[in-house]
C-alpha cells in the first residue's frame, strides 16, 4: 500500500526541485530524512516537509514505519507567475516565477 503526500504550488522552479527528488528516490525514510537535513539545496526544505507529511499519513493508517522507503518522488510544473522588470530606455523584460507540484509516495519493503 502506498502512502502519499503532495505539496502543490511550491515557490521553486521544477528544474531545481527535480535534483532533490532524484536524490531521495528509492531510499529508506530515515536515510532520506538525513540526506534532506544536510542538503544545501532550497528544495530540500520543501521535500522534508512533504516527507514528514507522508510519514504521518502512513502512521495514521498503522503502517510499519521501519520498513518504509520512498517509492516515488516526482516534480510536476505548476503555473508560472509572469512579472515585468523595468530595463533601460523604457523597455520591460519578462520574469517568469515558476512554481512546482511536489509528489512523494512511500511504500513498505518486506
């Protein structure tokens, strides 16, 4: 049985978040939590919160927490906020503030 948690509309670019998602994919939850704690990437903070939520969901359904591992971690692209930056001679250049949807699934390893 898979236990899931999702963080939608996270204010981080999907390209940056996918590096952290790949880092914890397939790891046991205690190893993943340690890796996220010591990572310098900003996306690690988001994934740590999602991992805690997924563990809480598993505990609520009375799963054996010692046997859990990250079976799926993926990042989907969310909506992009479009802003404008003033430039020289009255011009304006676009700025895209990207968002992400972070998905995490835990499963029991027997």
